[in-house]
C-alpha cells in the first residue's frame, strides 16, 4: 500500500471530518483499504472524489444521486479531467434550475418584505391564492383578522 493516506490526512486535505469520510465509505462513495493493523488507508485520488461529493451536495444532489454519478467513473484507472467534466456537464441543467429557484425566492422576498405595505394580498407564501382578501386590506393576519 504505497502512497496511501490515513483518514486524518484525507480529512485535513479535503476539509471533511473523519466521521463524514467514514459515512461516505459506508455509503460506497469512497473506498479505503485496511493495513495490517486494520486502519483505513486511502489512495490519493480519493481526495478528488471527496471534493466531488462536497460540491455535489452543495449543488443539491442527494447522496444516492452522487453515488450514481460516481459509479460512472472508470474503475480501471484514476479519473481524468475529461471524466470529471462529463459528470459536471450533466449538472448544468440542475444548477440552472437551482439558480432560477433562488432568483424566484429572492424576488418573492423582495416583493413581500420590500414593498412596505405589509399586505398579505400578494404574498404567495403566507396567503396563497389571496385567501385572506375577504377579511379586508392590509395586514389582517397580523392584526388578528385572518
């Protein structure tokens, strides 16, 4: 087991807690070998896989989806830049959807909080389909009317 890293070294290099690394291993996202004393040892490329997992989670993929994506990487060699690019290309639509969702949320919050009228008539979060309109204008829910 030449050029192998301990779990502590992988944690330090990746910025991921050792408990998370154990969990990723349990879920099949990364692999470790055991030395003669039973301690985990990781091949250096595992750091890239851990970075991929962290990034994928930030994009919003579940661990199951991440596992599916990682299973598309070659088993017979260290993944190259092109391999990683193929995976990340598949995320472009997902990232665009996430950006659009966040923009809608930002706009919704700005309209709701930023308008200054305190009316729930337009609020899609607190008053969907303007259900409180029958109680009158203004912040009727906050005034105890809704």
